[in-house]
């Protein structure tokens, strides 16, 4: 025995992400053209490096579909029955992989009404769809303004052919609309039937949906590796099974994973792990690990560090796991999970070796998150809670989230987060911020960022409005 003092003095200190900054670098990276695509896992490519945390106040099918639609991936939580979780995943797969609105006219509608609709919606073209649901072409604002003298003339007199897109060409439709070539395009199925309109409002610059090899939105689902029935059923639908246990480095869980990867075909993400040793132990036992979910105790709603004294800050966990994997030439992508509070936190954690960032807090206030809005003193909020919080544990299916034994002690808390509007608002903010960071560093893509980012540690930068500055 002995060596206890040494344990204290040899312990590394790792500061907060807030006190770590990237230095500007040289090069010709243009923020507008940096490539944000990344690997979520070995076989899943994303257009943006964002995943949603599998939590019951964040990730059900609506948020997962909306996130995949703009290039990320949602991980459906497992605080529900197997059937419900499978259904949630199926719903994501059933969504058209682009945000479609039902905006069209029947051929018999009067041209006056068409003009009204176009003025109201600010559109230059509207699709014409016949009573069998078949797309017939477009009517153009310019033609109607010229030719629609009698308000009752049917729009069928003003039909023009125009570019429509098959569902499989969703990415191209996105780019076409984003380039401003049209402010609306019709999306059709193989039989020429109208599925919906993609409008300029539904398009975000340069962001494409993340799709599987069949052209459907990608989706992942949380599982406990010991719950083989859930894993097997979900594996038929989802692209990835994401291990959702607080402490993955456990003999029984690892043993269960070895069986799981033999009996399922979706990508398997192991986690959560907090040390390089856990990563190496996992790869030495489990035949196929397609991704690591890294970080223990860092979540904004997480009380594990104060309850148990255990904490592997995401910043340290990600960097040390990446280093260990690289040293062994193992190219498994890392998902950084827990404690990411701002777009710049995401840039920094990616620069430290993560391939993507998993977000709970940052997405919980969006329209697509499951809880209803709450109004307090005239301000809008959404509830957000840890999956091992008391109220979440009251629900049957989370019993094993943070323990397989008898733990009745909550390891999470809940609260209200400010309402943030549609998911695409916050994602747009993150994407813009990533582009700016990468432009400063001089990185053209995420792997380039790993190589080029240099860091400096400094106290949190204060600005006017902080306590240290007084304004008159
Ligand atoms: P953020 O910081 O994005 O973190 O809100 C989300 C991550 O936190 C983890 N999580 C928990 N950790 N007790 C914990 O110790 C909990 O009740 C809890 N619920 C979620 C999880 O890894 C999630 O992705």
C-alpha cells in the first residue's frame, strides 16, 4: 500500500472548455466553403457534426427527422417501450428527406386566386397538380401578371414545364433551390405524383440531409447492450445502435456487446466511456465497434460527479481517447458527449479529436423537442431533465440507465431551458460558428482542424456587460 499522496500530486488538472481557446492560423480556408461533413460512426456519414442526446426531453422522431434533414443525426431515447422506440425510428425513415410543404394549385383554379397566393407567399412559381395527384408543371407569376385579365380563367391556361425533382434527388433539389434558381420546386415520386414543394424557406445554405444508402433520413437509437431484444428489433430499422449506459467499461456490458454485434447489423456505438483504457479494453473484446460515445459526468443536468466523485470531463476524455486510438492506428470516430454549451465549445471539442458532438441542453429548447412550452413571467421555456433524474427514473424504462443494481439515488437533475424556436435556428448558429472557427484556424475540413488547431489556455474572455466592465 501507500502512494496515496502521490495519487493527489500526480493527478492531472484539466480546466474548463471555456478557458481553452484556439489560436488563429494561416492558410486559404474560406469559411463559406469549409466542409463540415464527418463520420458519426464507421458507416454513417453526416453533413454536419451534430447528434442529439437520447433523452426523453430531446430526442423523439420529430427532432431526429428535423436534425437528419439538415445533415445531423438524432438518437431516439429508450425511455419507452420497444415498440414505441421502433415506431419512432420508423417514422424518421418514412419522412421525405427534405422539408416539404403542400403548396400547389389544381388546374381548374382561377388565375386570380393563383396570383393572390403567389403575392401572399412571395413566390414566383406554383406547381399545378391534377385531381389524380400528378404534377403537371408550374404557373409563373410573370405570365399571370401579363395574361390573367379575367380572374376566372383557369391556371391550366398558364402551365409551363419546369424542373421537378425525384425524391432520390433531394440533395440536388436542395442545392438548386439554395442557389436561388427557384424559390420553390416540386418533388415527385416515380409515378410523377406530387409529394410536396421544397421552398427557399425550407432550405439552409449548403446543408444537405444525412441519408442512408436507400436515400432515407439516417437515424440512431439508444439501447442498453444487455437488452438484446430491443437491440435486435431496432437494428432492423436504424442505422446505428448507441449504447446508453453511464459506465460502459464493465465486464457484463462488454460481454453483452460482443454478442450484440454478432446478432445485429447496424453500426454499434459503444459508450459512455471516459478513459483511453476503457476504449482499448472495449476494442480488444468487442469484435466490431463503429463509434465511441465519450464523456462521463459532464452533462449539464448530470450530478454523477457530486453523487459519486466520478468525473471524466468531455474535453479530457475526448482528447485522451483519440490519442490512444491514434497511437494504435484505430480509426473509430468519437462522439463527444456532455457539457457542450455553446457553438464555440463544439468547435473546440471537434478540434480536440471528436468527429461529432452530442447535444442535449443546446437542443432541448427547440420546437421539435417533445415537451410542451411552459410560460413563466411572460417568458417561454421547455423542460429539460437528466435521464437519471428523479422524475425521469419514475418512468419504468429508465430504471437501468445509470445502474444495473439497486441505485435509487438520482444522478441527474431537471430544469427549464429558454425556448429557442425551430431546431434549424440553433443549428444554423452552430454551423456558422464552426465555419468561422475553421476559417480562423485555416482548416478546410474536420480532419484538417484536428491537425491545424493549436490551443492556448487563458481565463474566460470578458466583454462589456460582464461584471468586470462598468458602463456609464
Ligand atoms: P448536455 O450537457 O448536452 O449533456 O445536456 C447531455 C448528456 O448528458 C448525459 N446524461 C446524464 N448524465 N445523469 C448523468 O450523469 C443524467 O441524468 C443524465 N442524463 C443524460 C448523457 O450522456 C447525455 O447525452
